[in-house]
């Protein structure tokens, strides 16, 4: 049987020059008596069954008026014709049969259809030819991966929890075949590693997938859709033409112990999810993050006085209105949160459920760094314009600072006059006392430092906002919020105070040409501050203050794109007041350290060089007991107050002095790495990793009983250094940096493992652990299982004698020289007399190999016999011991009566 370009099927005999029959399965006769024109048939299979009816399966062949709209597979079973419509175009298909021999009855039972975007398996033994339910998603062209996170040695109960909620979401849908998935094969490896590994992949459609990557496996566990947080119409309409999806996952931050997940979206929105095992119905809290610009403005709002938020912005409402009218951006306002507060809530499926949505108004503010700490109850992210700190417990903005504000040290006079969050170093006075101080100081005067876009000069201006007065007895929420603006007029008021420049310490290191602008009070310094973004964030309990070397303070460490390392001190209330009292943050002012290139990672070691684990709050199931929600779960490091926090205890020999260095902070940039002692802030080790190139990815990981710094360089090399000494361990040529996809998805994890996206649909894992490499072959499973070939059907004597029935023919027999055609060869090689010697040499080498193989087998047999002899002798000794024990037991109870036993 042959398929033709006009949609015809022709049946031929092996000896006839013309087809015995020609049919058009989908062509119908028109009014003129002519048949409709049909599209070509691209793929054809002809199978037989024991019932005597043939099964003809082909793709295409539909009439021309339907072929462009419908993708189909046609099944001709006897006189019945069934057309199976497909959602996508058919690439290929194959029929699954009981036997592979064409001379026997094949008995087809399923069709595997490869579509452009899917894989479908059709059940041929059930009425109506239903599809088998796929055991896992089969979307071949999945939404592109935008970011990756890799967690090795994560909590062991995490994978079962993700798998259980993933199975709950895959509810059985009617219309599928009741039979099991027909494709099987492969087997798991008997050996496995003792720890769990999880991979998180963020996709362009807003989905986040969780994968089990333990040992040599990769299995989908759970899929989270960020688009379900928003209304469907808002997600579809968000963003201007040509922009990426407004819900694409750009940054991921997972606290595996507390099971909290933060996802950053392209516009600057950040979503916070909490894990729950059961389905719930509730509201999603929504907060608006103040717009951050490159203009520094100290804005004292009642929310800041109450400790809920603090922002440095410039006329957010007016700027937003101008840009929206001009069409600069338009995707953020159309995103509407489902089940927001005041709407009655929405149903939430089991798994990660939205707990907080932070919306970023104004122009897009891409998030380049994202982190959270469940022990503090804080979440922080940063971008090109500044850093934002959000209180996850109270669901409010704690701080929103531009990069220039991080260099502004708080002054004591301002801190006494107004308890602004960015100016407080510790727990400040209450709202009443702060209000009195502000009133006594002459009103809430706001002074901001800005850089004019035309002249690049720094002007000082007085805010035109009126003072805010509040009665001491009035509650916090009754205070009115007053925006403070500043106009850039040529003629400034006579009451203007003298100008203050931002004094930044000149760094000791001489920067290269790409970072040649120095930090000073000059115009170029102000340009650098405005162009500086946030690249790395890390929460840690650290000895930040030189003046107080014995106090361990909760701190947010900030790394910028120009190599500066800054800190923000965090003052947390007591545990019983955590949900009622605000969190206070204060900037330290000026960079603590300066490195060449952007800061890539920061981590902390104790005085013995061991990695300090981050503090976290253990996860608890909220559905078990409502009363447990009001109680704080014991954390690895207590989150009640900075005074009661566990500190890295100095060793008896290494750190004998109570005022000496107690910590090391490891900082890696695009060019170099440093180990700095705290609280003295002295650089004890440094390493210049690259000069002209740059580091793509750097991470501090634990490997066996030690800690090391692992780097992936732009030259394609992998370089590892010991900590804290920064001695080179390895430097190998690993992977050329040929595509941006590799740089965006390259990540390291503990145990020396890492991964990157090798292609748009392939994840490549690697390791630098030599011990794991030796065990890898035992962990890898088998994709295919070898099976014995079924025996071909036996041909009867009379059938072979008279040539009845069909015989298997190969291509050479039909179209080759045996069919009567001329030979396609021009010259024929005739071996000479030397061929006999070659054959003799081959035979001799074969005989030698057989002799060596036999000798090897004899040696192995002797080893096995010796092992057997050892086992027999061991069994003999064990039997003798057992006999003696039994004899002693018999003597013990021989003379005793039954009532004495």
C-alpha cells in the first residue's frame, strides 16, 4: 500500500505493474461528479489482526478546505473510518503491536503520535479510540526557562511534601482510557545518595517547577503557577506590545526549612508564598512599594514614624501620572490580585499559596537580588534603583531606599528629632516620644540630595510640605500621610541652608578602567551613585560595629554593581511583640569594603573557619491547630531579640580574647575575593581571581567537612579556592561561555554540585566532588530494558511450496540487482594473493584473543573456588559453634522437670 500526494491510497501486488485498487478515503463527490481535492498523506502504516480485518492508519489526506484548520490521524478499520483531531500538527507516529514481525498478525493496540507541542498515545482496543492519560506533563516545547535554583542536601521531608501536593493537583479527567500507560521500560539504579536534591525552574509564563534531582534522577514534583495569583484578564493584558510576560519568573528565593518561596516578576513585583498541605480559602494581602528613583529624599511619613515603612522617592504620584499618559509603561496597573483583602478571598489549592503580593508602581524596576529570612520574618530585594525590605509578619514595607541613601549615615540630631527608620541604630523611642521630638525640633523638615539632569550639580532645597501634627492619644492609623515634593527652580529661596556633599571614603584599591570613577564629592561620584545598583543581598547575624565588638546584630549585607559592600542594621522586637511592634532598620553610611567588579556572593564563617548556617523558622502545618499559629516555632537561631541570639562561640585556642575577631565574611566579586575579619574589618586573605576576564557565577559551598569558594569564569574554567585561606584547589577548563542562557541559569549548591541549562530543554548537572564521581555509575539507571526478540512465525510446508501468502521483502529485493536492474557499481574490487595472509593474521589474532579469554576465565574460576572454600570453612566453624551451644543448652535442662523450666 502506498500513499500519494493527492490524498489517495493505492494497493499493489508484488508482481503487478499497476495498482490493484485506488481509494480516496476523505474525498467526496461534488455536484459535477468529480472528487474533492485532498491534501497529501504524509505517513502511512498498514497492520493486520487475527480477526482478519486490516488496520490502515495515516496522517493528512483531508480535503483542502479543512486541511489548513484540522490536524488529524485517520484510522480505517475494515469499513469504518475514524478521524482523530489533534490540537497541533502531526510530526510522526508509530503503531505499537504485539509482535514486530510483518509476516505475522501484528495485533496493534496503541498509536504513539508525536505532535508539534505534545505527545499523545491513542488506545486502539477501546471503543471510540480514547487517549491514554499522560503520567506527567508532555509539553515538549515548554515555556522557556528564565531562572534556576539548585538545593542539594535539603530537608528530607521536602520531596514527599511536594510530590503529595503535586499529585493532588493532577485530578483524573473523564474521557481518557481506563488502561494503564502502555509505554514502559528502564529501571532505577539500586544505589542512591543519602541526601535529597531539588531543582527549581522559573519559566516565562510565570510557572515555577519543582524537580527531584536526587542522585541520577530528574522527576517533576510540583508546578506552581504565579499567573493564578492575578486575575486572568489582567495577566493577559499586562505589558505593552513586544514586552515579555508580566508574570515571568525572574528571581527565586526559597527557604527550604520554613517552606516559603519568593518570586520576583519582570516589572518589580514580588510574590511571597507559604506552603500548606491542604486546600484553603482566604485573602491575599497586597502592599504597594514606594517608587524608588535616583534622587535621595528623606521623607518622614506617619507610617515611618509607626515603624511600618520608609521610602526615598520623588513625587511618585505625579511622575507615575506623567509616564502613564506618555505611555512609558502600562503593564503594572492592569495586574489585579485574585482574592485581595476586602474581596472575600479566593480558593487556594494545596501547595504554595500566596501570602503577600508587593506591587511596584511606576516604571519597571527589575529585581536583580532577592532573599528572605524566616527567622527575622523579613524579605529583601534590590535592583538598579535601590533596595526594599518588607516585613513578612506584619505585611508592610519596612524600608525602600535608593542606592545613594545607603551611603548616607544617620545623624544624631535628626534621629532625636524624628524617629525615621533609616536614621535609627537601635530600638528608638515610642511613637509619642518621637512625635514630641519632631515638634520640638521645628517641624518635619525634609532635606534631600539630588542631582540635576542638566548641569550635574547638587542643589539644596527646602521641602514645601506642611508639618504633620498628631495628638498623643490618637492611634497610628489615624495619622495622615503627606507627600513631600521639591521643585527645581533657577531662583532658590533665601532661607536655603548650606549645601552638604556626600562624603565617601576613597578606596584603597585602584580600580580598573571599567570602574575608574572614584567615590568622592565630585560630579562623577554622584553619577556613579545614581548608576549603582544592587547585585547581592544576605541576611546574617554579624559583628558589624567596631564600637561594640561583642554584640551580634541582625544585619542586611548589601553588595552593589560597583563593588561596594554596605550594611543595614536591623532591630527586631521581642518575640511576643513581633506582630505588633515595628522592625527598625538603619544604614551604616558609606561602604564597609570595596572590591573590583560587581559583588556576586557573600557568606559568613565562624572563627574556626566553619560555615555559619543561616537562621530559619521551622515549618509547621497551619491546618493542624489554630492555636499554634500564635506561638513562635523554635528556630535554629532564636528570632526573639538580638541579645538572645546564638552567636558563633569562639574556640578555646583560636579565639581566646573576648574582644577579638569572632567572624569572617567572605566576599566574592567579578574580579577578586576577600576574607574579612569581623568586627575589626581587617582583610586577612585576598585573591585576585581574574584580571581581564570576569567571574560569571561564584558561590560559597560546603564540601565534605570543609568550605570552599567555587567560581565559573568567562573563559569557561571552573576554579575553586579553600576557605578562609583562599588557596587554589582546582582550575579546570569546563564549559565555554557561548550563550547568555548558560550565564543566567548557572548555579552551584552544596556537596560540590551544580547545574546549568545546556539547551532550551536540557538541564546539565555537574559536580566537582571526586568521591561522588566514583559512585555515579552505580547511581545511574537504565533507560532501556533488553528484551528477547520474539520468534518469527513458522511457515508451513505447502505454503512455502506453492508461494502462497505474503513474504517479507527487503528494499534490495524489490529495487536492487535481484529485481533485474543494472548494477550501480562501476568497479569491483578483486582481492589479490595477499588477502590469504591477511585472513591468516586475523585468524591468528582471533585465536590468541580466545586463548587469553580462556586463561582469564580459568583464573576467575580459581578465584571463585577459593572464595567458595573460604565460605565452606566459615560455615563449618559456625556449625561447630552452634553444635556446642546446643549441647550446653541440652546439659543445662537435661535433669530438670517440666515444672522447673
